């Protein structure tokens, strides 16, 4: 299960989302896929993949690969933790 870091603040710009990690001071601009991932938290990669299939009309295998990649990127930046 992936969960949002409580130190992260967000500003929704519609098709993009800006996140600021108050602990590190770094800011991040998320594209539509990463925005969908962030807004679906807490989630798992398979749950997010299902959302991506429905929202972006992509194949399940592609959606799962994208979900795993974006979640790992969010973890690497300290925005999300994996339990």
C-alpha cells in the first residue's frame, strides 16, 4: 500500500498538480498520470492501474507498468511511502 507523506502540501491546477515537500523544501509538478496516482492515495499499483485503464483508456499491462513506475518515482522523491 502506498500512502502520501503528511509533510507534502498540494495545489491542484486542473490537469497538473504541484506538490511541495515541507520537510525538504522541494516542489514537484505532476503530469496527468502522476496526478491521478497522487489523488488515488492510499492505493496499490493494481488499484491505480485499474484507475488508469478507466481514465486514460490504456491496456491493463501498460497501466500496471505505468502505475508501478510513477509510484516508485513518488517514493524516490519522498512524496509517498510504501508499507
